């Protein structure tokens, strides 16, 4: 098992290196001068003096290998450069905002898994019945409703009409834990809804598949009652692919909570990315994309390790 | 028209209506999209403005339709571009493989590693907002989806005979790709297309909502929702209309995709659940009231039992008797119904199969007679694993891969006894030792995949005998094993018989050599019927049915000069011969055999045969 984790970690490290290099190359090999691209807006040409100054600032005059080494040293020492907009180190903003984004994703995943797995299992048990049809339609509908629509409607209902919860904003947990959680609830539920649909569908399909397995028949042959069979044999095995999907979805969400953060005014990493894209602040964009990609790789590693713990066969395959 | 095709009509029609509406937008009698009417801003629905007016007094209905036009143009446009590029890459990669595969398929897959919205944002960063950058971003985003689908389909089609034939005839690869492979990959492409349109709309509307997509004053649903949010208190309906339009359209395309998929590939539709999970379902049988059994009643007496799937009979009027301590071998080719007979005794028949007639009287430990074929799920559950146990053929599949062996054995005990902690653990180790697993104290902690094939089967047997069953049904327990291991497992069964003299056993097998070694009596099944029955030695000495005789002749150790294979194969249940079911393959068959089914005859006490010519069979 340890050896498996070690090899998987090495592969992950390799992937991180690839990602960082690709982002670097994207920045430097895009046709045209990045500095000029940055400073020009639409069809208006950039001021040559400003471009020259920026080139110097970005270190674009050094040979490519020198720039690559500087870039990699920077990444290794946690220096992702300074923002164009305010000159502040990009890493500081990321360190401040990343936990907020992760918090929303984690809360949403907990809600979605907590409801989605039982719901999907129930739908599978009642496959082709009325309850299954209702659950499946609900899942399709929530998958089809874009997250910003859900967020807006949720605000309309719970904040505007019922006035149960605040419409958006952020209070640090250290200042007011209760308000923090209140503010977290709506964005987390909004993200959870589409995730819930994915997990419900996946659980249903996975349980249906496991029900056909021989070992479920063996469990029945032992004379076990229905619920222990479901718990120990069906759901436990069905969870493995569901967790894989959850991990991949969480990875996608790290870059995908943009809309939710925007709708609820949640000052997370993705919202920062939109602002950076809007201002075409290259160091910020590169820093955030790199962070997200690295997290994505790391999350895949976690998924693999958790899978190996759940299914002891996996760690034996190389 | 099949059911799955019929289900396509609804989403198909709605999708067509949506597309037609936005296509015909310029021709429809709509209000001017950009015509402002500030005095009437936020006006509710009226005769001139069916859905009311927005924050600039513009007509909501006409903006909704024109907005749909923009969204669908971008979504469908990028879906088509991505389809063309992705299909080309997939076809090339799938057909040529090697280096071509690397630069097409694998390169495209890199895109899948990035979160989709992030990638779209990156493209917008470089190119700026607007309709065409969006189309480009979405095209890049969805190209790999098509590439993967087409790649997989191409690889499948590539190996088919008619493609190989064309290649060997020297047809130009380009021609093969376009003429032969492309039409074959169209169905999955169609499914992918509707899926991509739906998810492209999600991303497009999201970016427009952020102000990074469609640029005002071009109407778009994402933009409409964005501006409606500011006026939520005054005019909540302004938020509702574009939200409904957007979600409804995406839902339509998603449904279309789902149903296209099931219409084009009926196999993908899963079998529906498991009836045993629904105790109150229609399949539940009425519980039978137990009666006292006769003192000399056999352990199990199956009489005229039939098993059918819908109206198709798979097992017909099978009779079988097992006395305490007796081992009955159930022999026959695949499809003879021997395994189904065994499964029926434990109530483990697949959902689609039912016992349609006959009885299976079993005498319980308390001396009650119960009909195993008529017990409800709860009734048979109480017996299963306790009094009546089953050993399955493929232990690797029959053991749960994620539970330790010890837990799986312990579970079988706990299902029927209140044994906990150390006592339970001791019993488990004892059982594992009993079935010959070396070093059982350590092996209780092993997972099934950590054991050898033979040890897995031993563990399976330990599960089955955990509660000292009175009737053990072994379903081809040695078939999946190496010959040397087979012999060891047979020895284990022989030892179990010696250790528990009262235990009856049904040993399902197709191997006559095994029968000779383990069984007291043998029941030969063919095409769902019992064709011969009797004590093993007698049947082997003098078979009374041509099928049994042929089976014996086909055993290598039979001492025969040459091996005779039985010509032909078991008839399918749909095309059962009206006379004797074995007649088409039988060397003794006469006209009489094909005219009427033979009745069971008794050539000697304890022997049964279903053949007109039993006296002449050698």
C-alpha cells in the first residue's frame, strides 16, 4: 500500500511539473509579444515605450531557458510574481482566497454525497418504478439548470421573498462563526444541487451494477437480511466509482465555482480569477491557473489513494 | 416503432420547436428587440408585450426569442465545428494508430484535464469577449469529446471483416474512412452532439452572465438574467422567464441525448433492480404453513418442478430426491437447467425466472415439511445459509472483493446465530482450518484476491458449511479450477461428507468423472428435463438413455478406444422439438421419437429413464 502511494505521488509530482511547464510555455510561446498582448485593448495598438518597460519588468529579455529556470525557482519558493494591478504578491491573494473556495466545495460535496448516495440507492432499489422516475427527472432537471440560474432563483426565494438568509457576502469565521455559516449555506447548497444530481445518477447506476454481481447472491445465500446486504455488500462496493466521480467533480469545481462566487459575492479564488481575466492581469491568471491545476492533480492523487484503501485489489495493479 | 423510439418524440418535437422559433425570429411578428421605452420600464404583461418589459422598457418576449437565437447559434455552431474537427482527429487516430494517434487523440485528451470553465476563461483572456471567441473557446473545449467517441468507435469498426477486406483489396485509406467507418460512427456522434449543445449552452450563458461572453446590446439569456438580478425586488418575473427558457432548453437537449442513447443502443439500458429488495412486490409468494413431515420423509423431494421465464419453460417437470447423507449428482451440458434447479432450492433464481409448477418439499431440522418453491423471501431467507447452503462455481466472483475472508465467514454465522467477539473469531478460524486453509489465524485477515484459486474455493465452502447445513448444493464447484486443485477440492467434499454423515448434497456438474468419485446417485438432465436417474454405479454400468450413454462415451477415462463427441447442440428453449428433446441428436431416434415425448419409465427399482428405446440402449 505504501509503495502504491509512493509511486502515485511520484506520478503526481511529474504531472505538476508538466502543468507548470505548460503554463509557462503558454505564456511565452503564444504568437506575438505577451507584453504587447497585455497592453493592447481590442484593436488599439499599445504604446511601444510601455511595452518595452513591461518586457523588462517581466524579464522577457533574458534567454528562454533563463526565464524558465527563474520561473521554476519562483514556483518552488512560492513566488508567483506580482500583480500588474496593485503590485502585491500573487501568492498572498491565493493563500487568502483558496481556503474560502475549498470551503464551499467541501460543504457542497458533503451535502451532495449525504443526500445523493441514499437517494440514488433508493432509486436503484425501486428501479423503473414511480419513485425512480421522479428522482431521475429531478436529477436531469438539476443537471440542466445552470448554477447561476439556481443561485439567482435561490436568492430570489430565500433572501428576497422569505428573507430567511442573507443574499450574499462574506464574514470571516473568526469574526462571527454563525454569520459565516449562514452566508455559506446558500452558495454551498447551490453548488450541491448539480453535484447532487451527478452523485444520485452515479449511485443509481453503480448500485444497479453491483446488484448483478455474484457476491451479492452469495450474501443472500448466507441468509443475511436485506439491510446488511445493502450496507455491507451493495453500497460499500457501489461507493467506489461514486467517490471517484466525486473527486473528479470536485477538481472541476475548483475552477468552476466562478459563477457561484460571483452570484453570492463570495470572495473566493474563482472570483479572483474572473477579475484577473477581466483586467488581463497575466501574473495573476497564471498563478491562479497553476494553483488550480496543481490542486486538480493532487485531488486525483487523493481519489486514487482513497480508492486503493476502499478496494484492496487496486494497489496490487502495478 | 419501439418504445425507446417513441420516447424520442417528445424531446425531439420540443427541440425542433425551439430551433424553428429562433430560426424564424426575423419573420415572427415580434416587437423590436432594441426598442427602448423608458417610461414603461418594468411594466407587467400586456397585450403588446405578452411577457412584459425590462429595465429599459424593451419587450421581454422578443428579447427572449432573439436571445435564444444567439445562445443556440453559439452552442450549435461550436458543437458542429467541434464535431468536424473532433471526428477527423478521432478517425485518423483510430485508423492509423501509432504516432498519428499520439498527436490527435492523446493531444486532445490533455484538454480534458482542465476544468472546462477555466479553459473557456483562458481563451477569453487572450481573445477578449464576444460571439466568435466564445465559439472558438467552446470548439476547443468540446473537440476532445468527439475525438474520444469517434476514436473508440473507429477502433471497433476497424477490426470488422468488411473493413479488413477493403484494406487488403488496396482501397485508399481515406476512402475507407469516409465510406465505411464514418456511417458506422454516426449514432454515437449524434448522441454526443445533443450532449455538447446542452453543455455548451451552460458555459455560454455562464460566461455571458459574467459579462465575458455575448456583448450587449445583443440579447442573450445569460445577460438577461444578469440584468434581471439587479431588479429582483421590482420585477422578479424578469428573472424567471430567461431562467425557465435556459433551463428548459438545456433539459430538452439533455433528454434528447439520453433517449437517443437508449434508442440507438438498447443494450445500454440496465436491467431493472432486484425484486428481493422489494418484499411487498408482486413477486412475493404467499407463505406456506409448515406441517409435520413423515418420519421417514426424504430431506428434499422435488416433484414435477418447472421453471419459466415469462411463457418460456426452461426447466420442465423435474423430479429429484435427496435422502439424509446422500449425494446426488446433477449432470448435463450447459443450458440443461441443472444450475437453475439448484438456485430454485435457495430462492436465488434471477428475477425474470419463476417456479411455475410442482413442489420441492424439504424436511427441516425440527421435522417440519416446507415447500421451498413456495416460501416467501423471508421464509426462505431463514433457511438459506443455515439449513440449505450453496457453494458457487466461481469463487473469485462469488466472494466480496473488499471484505476480508474472516468477515465473510463470520457474517454467514451471524446471520443465524448470536455469536460475537472471541467466540465468533475462534469459530471462524476453526472453520477455515476445517476446510484446509493453511495458517488460518493469519488468513482470516486476507482479502479474496490475496488467496489462490483453490483457497478461495475453500473459503467459499467454509461460508457454505458455517452453520452445519443439512442440505448442501454445490454448483460446479471445481469447474473454474486447475485439474490438480479440482482433485483437492473433491477430497474436501468427500471429507465433509464423512464428518457430517446426515448432510445431503446436490452436486451440480457436467463432469462424469467427478460424479463417479463423489456421488451416490446421479440425475442426468437434458434441455430442461430429467432424462435418466439412478445409482451411480448402475447408471455407469448400464445407461438406459442414449444421452447418458453418449456422455459416458465422451469421458476420456471411460476406457473407450476413441472419444465420441455428441453431434449438434442443446436445442434453444424457443425451438424445443415436439417429441423427445434429444431425438435430433440421437442415434437411436425413430419416427416415434419425433412424434411424441416419451414418458418416464422405470427399468429397475430406483431407476428412471425418459426414452422409448431404453431396452436397446448400450
